[in-house]
């Protein structure tokens, strides 16, 4: 097999490589993950110890339940069976410790019952031992916090997962409630076996997490790791009985870091642990990085020695060794080719660009995502805003910091040639070349491509500004301009202000006045663009007069790599300022995803992308990057292409990207380097997503978009409703607004109705500071096409 045929997933501490035939290779690294991030140091022998302990416990529990372990390939690489991994982690506890204790100590039995769905008596102390193991469930977050769920909520999660898994849909025998009951009982039995073996080593297993999967025969099996110090809390049994707690697991590190943070007075209150870029100075404090690395390595070795006196990890691994089923050099080459760079640049400072950076920072191998210019308010995760440095300073910074990849958000920097300048410095860029950028920068060029490729689009005519303005000034009739209604479009970039709907003579006069007022600024900006346009060729601004077509708009976006492409989930944008699609056009007041469409319409969209990309390739300019097709769909489900954009949409990005996984990032990375996609990508057809419904409601200044908005101080809630998050766009440090569109609330839920309700519940908690507090502007009808007005929150 070639390196291109392996699908690689980079976890926080493991690399998971699919090698075909339902087999995978799990390679344990020396990295340590805690506080929802990979910490900036490694632990000596950690990978070998974790592999040895997992191999041992997998063999010791096979009489209870099957597992994915097949063999060891070397000291850190394990051959395992693939499976359909359940979307939940199972936590089994012997004592009142960890997150369960935190909930119990802060909110009592009521909080435990609400959050965990279990009943505990009053009056318990920390680390109190239970009469029988207690089982709870959490969701599995790719980045950030796992969320505790009750058994009933866990059933809903698994039920949604079963219905969305095409490989399991044919079965009518799997019931979510029965499956979780089996998981719960199995987890307790495995835990009891682990406790039995721990006691023999003089240890107490406080708690542990398990992951389960269904194999191809839909039988339950254990996966991931088993009873390792990364996944379990171990203490000395005699010390525990004497009231002394010293952890022989990752918990040892957590406790020290929490103590150090408390002592770090000035920053402990304002910084979170999952900000590794900001906290670099923290890790260097009092040699903390070295002390933690050496101390935890000692604790892991101590734990290992308790289970295996006089043995090394290799002694435990050796009996399970078998030859590699594939060439290990090729596997490592595949991992190297698919590994994202440690330092990445995202261009932009809007909500779309914030979401792009948030998506990329989920990758475990990424250390920092620099944003240019970004915003001071973009904190958390791995983001670091560069501010308003010049383009020359940016390029110099990229070279000095060894930036490995640049991803573009807005269209202007692409059209100005920044991607070409970065590529000249050997920095791969996710952006089309200047020829590809013409699809957005020149609407007349796009019309020509659509006609040549045979894609359906509205009938149109081209007029220069001199002719248009002359007609306006002299009140001369015109066979095209007098045939209402139509859409009048400035052919190049106009920051969303270059399109006017014309239904009568009055609106025609208003449109021409609007263009006359804005053309000086547009023409000035056109001069800064490196991309070619029809207006440049003609020596004056050019306009499209396009026949008005009616219907609903659909946003279809694909990642394109020459003639290959993968579609993102379909979304719908709400462009007008006010309810009912009324008021002036805006940059977008909300969006929903995924939008359900018919097979007929889906087929048309696929055809549009195929024809367009083939035409571009035949012209000698294969397109690489995001391609956004704005489509108008009539009542007969027939689509026509309104326009192309050479980037992601805003606010569509906010509802699309959170649903995507590693396949999406890999396609972007390979495309940026002009490399062919892996076989697993080519077989997808379109990107996999998590099947959650998402609704994003934008909040704006009351003046938007008619006049400039004064600065206001935004007041956000301290805690968002379940499934909600705040995505900023026009907000700077100190919560000061700096643009008409300020940001928005995204809600992810298992149903469309819950997504809409959650987003509006979040929006209702936002206001501007003042006496009295005032509310921002937002639309109240952002919803999925299948929801009627009565479905919306009142």
C-alpha cells in the first residue's frame, strides 16, 4: 500500500492510522494531555508504559467482553480492530472523587441528580468509598470539555448516533436503551476485574473511563486504552486506608498545576489552562515544565512497577509482538504527510475567520493558530491575534516563526495577491490562485464560465458605467433597463454593497445613485487588486443586468482540488436585515445547517460543481480552495447559479465547520500543497458530519447596515444555555463593539427545533450596557425550512 492509502487521525496523545481490512495502528506518544489541551512538554517512557498496561489489561478482561487489541508491533504501536465507536465515554467510580465530588460539594445531592442522573446520600466526604461501583456518562469532545450527561440523555445521544450511522442502519435489532444497559453492566464487570488486579498490587482504582464500540457483527467491544494512568486514577491502598492520597496517575500533575496556578496571583484569575500559547511563561515558572515532566514520569514508572515488579515495559509488550502487516516506513510517511503544521496562520478578523481558527485548533498536533489581524477579544484555545501589522511585517513574521500553513477567510487579501506572496516564501496557502480568484472578483468572468460549462444561470447583459450614467442623466429609455424587474450588479468586489434589486423606474434611479456614490471607493480598491477583472480590461467599471429569478437561496460550498471536490453540508443564509426577508441586504443575519434538500436538487448541485471545475481545468487553470455557489431554487426544485465566491460564507461557516472532523482539515492541508487526496478522502463523496442541527443568530447594532454604529459595551451572560456558544465578529477587548455586525449565538442540538430555541434563548441574554440596558438588533425568524412560525420561540 502507498502512503496515500492510509487514513490518519491525530489524537491528543495517540496517532490512529487505518491500514485497511478493518485494522488500525494506534501509536502512543510521549505527549501529555490535561485541562483540555496538549501540554508543552513530554513524559519519558509514557508511550511504552501506556501500551504495556493496556495490553496486559486487554488480555486479562477478554473473558468479560471482547476488545480491539490484536498485537503489539513495537514498543509504542499496537495493532487493533476497527469498530463503530459509541459517542460517549463511560466513567466507573469506586469513590466520591473528581468531577462527581466537585458537583456534590458545590451543589449537593440535587446537583448530582440533575447533572449525573444518580442518587447519592447526604453527608458523604471526599473519596468516600461506594458500596458498589457508580456509573456515569460523558460526551466525547474533540477539543474542549466533555459534557456530563444523565442516562436518559445518553440514550438520546446513542439513538441519534445509531440512526445517523449508515453502516448500522440496516439493523433493526439495536435498541439504544438496551445497548447502554449492556454497556453499563459490562463496564462494572471490567472495573471490578481492574480493582481485583489493583488490590493484588497494593493499589486502589478510584475511577476510570472506558470507551466501547460495536464491531462489524454489532457485538460490543472495548477500545482505546484500558486502566492506564492517563484514563484512571490510582492510589496506594494502604495510604488510602490511612487517609493519605497521593495519585499514581495524571491526577498527580493536575493537582500540582492547580496549586501553582493559585499561587500565580496576577494571571490565575484571568487565564484558563487551555490557553497554551498565553501560558508559556507559566510553564517556565520555577522550572515547572521540568519538574512536572520528571515527576510525572516517576509516578508512571512507580505505577508500572507496582503491577510488574522487576519488569520493563518491553518485557510486558514482547509476548504480544507480531510482524507489521504493512511497511512501517510507509505508515510513518503517511502520518508525516497528513500531520498539520504546529504553527498556522488564519487570515481575517470576522466571525467566519474566528470559526476557521477554532476548527483548526482542534487538531492535537497544532500548537498555535495566529490570526491576522484577528481581534484582541479572541482568547481561549490556541488563538493568538497579531493585530494590525503591515503585510510586509506579516510575511517577515511568518518566516521568522516558521509558519507552516496559511488559511484565508475573506476575499480581499486573496484578490490582492497575499497568497501568491506567501507561496513565494514556500508557505502553503488554502486559497485559489489569482486566476481562480476571478470567480469572485469578476462577475462577468463567472458568467462566461457558467455559460461555457453549461451551468444554469439567469440571463444577463453587460453595460459599462459611462453608458449607465448617461442613460440616467439623460432619462433615455433602454430595452434592457426598462424591462423590470432585474438585478443590477457591479461586477467586482464591493463588500456586499454591489447588488441592487430594480423593480421600477424609481428603484432604477436609486440604484444608479447608490452606485455613483460608491464607485470612487470601489474603483480605488480595484486598483489595489492583483487579480484581473473585466472592468480592468475595459478601463471603466462594468455592470451586469441580470434577469430576476425567484425562489429560495441555498448555500453550497465545496473544497476543490482540481476536478476533485467534496461538498460541505448545505446551509441557508438570512441576508436581509429584518424579518420576512425585508429590509436592506446585510452581510448575513443568521444561518442554519444542515438544510434538507431533495435528491433532484442535490444532483443538480453536484453537476454544477463538476461542470465548473472541468471547465476551469480544461482552460488550464485547475481550481484549488473553497468554492461557494450561491443558488436560487424555484418551486420545482430547479436551481440556477447566482454567483461564485472563492472562500467560505459568513455566517454559513459558523454553522457548517463545527460539524466537521479530521477529514475536512486533511482535505484542506493536502489541497494547499497541490497534493492528491488520499484514497479515504476520495471514497467519501462528501464530508462526514456529526448530524447535529445548528442555528446561528447574528446580533447587530441598531443602526446596521444604514449608518456607522457608535461603540457600545456588550454584556454577555456568564453561562450560556446548553449547546450554545458565543462567536464574536465585531467585538474588541473590553467587550467594546467595533462594527455593525457584532457576533452571534450558535446552538448545536439533536433536533432543528432545539437548535433554534437554544440560539434564541442565548440571544435573549445579551444586551448593551447602559441605564437602562438596551437590546441589540436581531431577526426573530431564523429557522430551518421545515419549521413554521409557530415552531419558533415567542
